[in-house]
C-alpha cells in the first residue's frame, strides 16, 4: 500500500501478442514518471479477452521485461483473477439504472450506422446508435427470458443526467471536458466477457491507487468514457499523460502484427537492451519514427 499522496503509475499490457517497442515506450513512460516523482510503478496484466491471448505471450512478456531490466513495484494485478470485483461494479451501475441489455450484433450496428450516413468514430469505431435502448420493457423481458444473446450497455444519457460533463486533465493537452453522450452507449459486459476494458480499467486504476495514468494517445478518446465511469462509480480521478505513439517510416503505427519490431526479435537478432533503449530515444527525437 502506498503512502498517502505518493505518486503511483502503472504499466497495463494486454498479452495478445509479443510485446513490441511501443509497449516498451509505454512501460518506460510509467516507470520514469514514478521515478521522477519518487513514486511507485505497478504492473497490471490486462488479460480479460481470453480469445486474443495465449499463455506463452504472457511468459514472453515477463522474459522481455526481465531482459530489459524493467522492474515494477508491489504485487502484479491480473484481471482474469478479478471478475468478481468487476461484477460488483456492474451491479452498482445496474442498481442506479444505468445499464440496459442490447441484443444487436456487430454487423447490425455497423449497418445501422452506415445507413444513417454517419462515419465510424476515429478511434472508438461504430458508436452505438441506441437501437435497443427504447425497446418496450415486455419485449426486453421476453427476450431475456428466452435466453437471447445480449450485452449490457451504459446509458450515457442517464450518465449525463447524473454527473453532467466531468473534467479530467491531460498533461499534454490540458483540461478536458467529457460529454458522456458523445461516445455512444459502450458495452460494459457480454456473455463471454463479464467485463469490458473500460470498466476493468477504471476499477483497477482505483484499486491499485493509480494517481497518474501514462498511456499512448490512441487511448485519449477512451479516457472520456473512463472519466464518465469514474464519476458514476465514485472513483478517484487520476492525472493522465497520453504520450506519442511510435510509427514506422511510412507513418504507420507500430502494432503487434509487426513481428520484426517485437522485443523478442530484437533480442534474437543480437540487440542489447542498451541498444534498444538508444534506438527508442532516437525515435522519440525523430517524432516517434522507429527506424530499425
Ligand atoms: N491494455 C491496454 C493495451 O495493452 C492498455 C490499457 C491502458 O493503458 O489503459 O493496449
């Protein structure tokens, strides 16, 4: 348990492929901020999406972190061990009338959004058009009773009524105001996943006492959703630091599919941890373009 007022950062990788240099940047940002402020940096394994993950990737992640000499403080939190905690948060939201069941498939949602002439959101994809929100209660009960597959969505209009437009702060872009209804009614749980990334991340940041969230700027928009959830769940609000992403020469974001930039392949091709760190520093000086 950290001392009151102490800074806590976190590195929260999803082991859904071999870690690449982008993950290293995220880990270093968290570690460096904690070190600079005399705080601690915790590790959280975000492994709720079992379909996308393999135990060998988790093992490889630990190997890569050890090879790089990256260390974390305290106990590692593992999301698949915490489904009961997420279920309790979900129950709380249900209790205040913020959830509704949605029977739509992804294909239906996509078709509906495209039909309405709207483009997908740049980072959040096809925002839910609200199709199931106003289903007659009898129909909802009948479909639930018949066991029809469904997810649970957060009713952002009610969130807005309840908490308004809460603020949050990003160290790169300044104070932000979250307008809950701009991000669609996000899914918080579905049959195969009793929680979603959005719910787990806010619950866990609070549980780990995270004061400062460092993560890639691809998650900037998701932070509005997280802020809305913190407001309705009464959770503390960390400071945010959405850092730049590494890109290749063509300007394309490095991703897990870029096996060549995986830490494992760099290691196997004879790079030392110091050389990887130097290349990363060079990339950051060069607008985030990773040259290797
Ligand atoms: N688990 C997410 C990822 O690996 C990061 C989540 C976060 O930093 O909030 O992309």
